[in-house]
C-alpha cells in the first residue's frame, strides 16, 4: 500500500505529510498506483509549500524536500507535464466520490459556497471564455466553485465551468451535485451574488436551509429596514459585541408569491455607516466633476449616472444635470445597514456568526490565487486545466482545519521546549 511510502518519510517532513496521513488522502486515490499517488500528492504539497503551480520549478523543489513518491524519486518537468495531461475525468470523479463517501450524511452541517475565476490565455481550452472576472486583465477566464463544510472545516467538492456562465445560475448545478452525494441535513451560507428566486425555490425543494446576505438597498429589504429604523440601533439588548453591530430579527416573505415566512436579520453598524456615506459622497462628487467636463459635447453617460441625476441632452449633446435628491437621501439613510435572510429560525447574532464563518472559504480562495501562485493557468489543453484545478482542490484540503490545529500544536511544543 502507498502508506508504506509515507512511513519511510522522516518525522520532521512537516505539516503537509501529517495532514495527508490524517485525512487518508492516498486511500481515496483507488485508481492510482504508488507512483501516481505519490506524484499527485507531491504536486499538491508543492503548491502549498513553494507557493507555485509551475511544473518547470518542481524538480528544484523536489531536491530540497522529502517526497511521497516511492524511493523519493524525483521526476523531470517534462514528466510532470505529461502526468498532469494524463489525469482524466474518471480519476477526478472517483476521488470526489470516495472523499464524500466518508462523511456522515446525517450530521447537520453548514456549507459555505463560493466561486472564483482564473485567467487563461491558451486558445484551445474549451472552458476559457470571456466573462465577468474579479480581476479583469482582458483575457478569457475559467470559473470554478467550491463547497466548504464549515462544521468540520474541510472542502467537500468543487465544480469547474465556462467563464461566460454567471455565478448565480451555477448554484443549482452544485446543489444537484451535493444532493447526488446523499447530503440531507445541510444549510448553505451564500453571499449576495447568489440571490435569486429560482435558487431559493430550488433549495426549498431540496429541503436545504440557507443563510444569505442580501443587499440592504434592494427594494424588498429596503422597506423592512425603513420600517424598523430606529427600533434597535442603540438598544443594548440588540448589541452583537463581537462585531460592534446591532441587529434585530423579523419574519417576512422573500417575494410576493412566497409561501414560506423567512427570517430577516437587520443590522446597523456605525463604522460602516460613516465609511459608506463618505464613499457615496465621494462617488457623487466624482460623477459631478466628470459631467462638468463633458458639458456641450456629444456623450452618453452610463445608466449609473441616471440613477442619481436627471440628465439633460439636446441633439445627442450633454447639457446639464440635477440631483435626484429623494434617491440620494434614501441611500444616505440606508448607509450602515445590511441584512441577512435565513430559512431557519435563529437570532440575529447566530445568523451573523454563521455568515462571518464563511470568511474561511474566502481566505482559501485567496490562498489559491495568491499563496499558491495560481492567479493564472499555465496549461495548453482543457485536460491539463481540469487536472490543475483537481490538484489545487487537494492542495486546499491542506490549509484547512488540521493545518490550523497542527500549527497551534507546533507553537505550543516550541514554547514548552
């Protein structure tokens, strides 16, 4: 068995090999021989330790680190590139099936779901399409998402999809995939980008709970905030001290034909109010300065300007503007407020704590694109792109719960020494 190889690695090889053993990652690679298991796990460890995904640099890393291949064999960069291209769909599917089969499907868990994208300039990768990147460098992108078990602090699965598909429409496919793995008692922690009537209805049909941030300025939330404004912002019973925020909970429908009462948790934070008001005022000043420059010229301003100003045109020339005072005053009133909606009954404090816990998955994505040197793919085929996403998913398992625990233990041991 492959674990015989791990036994031969010196005990001081560090955190990564320890985590691989604790999670029994090699046992989930049933289709692989010892060489393949070792090389795949070495590449995942390389991503974490060397902060890189460049195959050409792997041999240099291998000379200075214990490996998990049989006899600690070092492979050339050309062998690594060929190995990556040979990882196929069946390899990835079987690993995810085995990985998820070990989880208790009857345990109530909350899953943080998030997505990111990577730049990819190679011309023959099918998934690489122009879309809505978080960091636009003018290149096609590949999207992928991850479902992270917040209860047990480990990623469950991932999904890659074309760059032109928006996140909100992809959620349904991930939900179907999770349902296919047999998860029953589950709740999803989602940011505002995934809010849609279709997504809410699909989660209801699956009997899945959700904790979702919603925009405070959205019309259906705006009314609730205005209705309860002044009822809780300074009441000590409503204080959530950990975040210096005040919150209250009300029941309401999400949409007109919603047949279920939801729990809206309305929050106010004084620091957030100050920063949002300053940002809005600065934004208005910037727009006014821009409009002053183009008076008398043929110019069509973006719709965003029309939201805050009444614009005057004559024969395609821009002539002037006037503030929409009611719109600006309403938005100034809403500064500092935000809302979270949950399907399950809980307090405003519990909802905020659950939502804030998703920071772990966001940090994992930050690690994937910066700490792992993985802002861009360095591949020339769709198969290799899929393989690199797979390797990065395995790498993301490493910085989760056990890594934090191991680092704390290392720190305690060092202090005792």
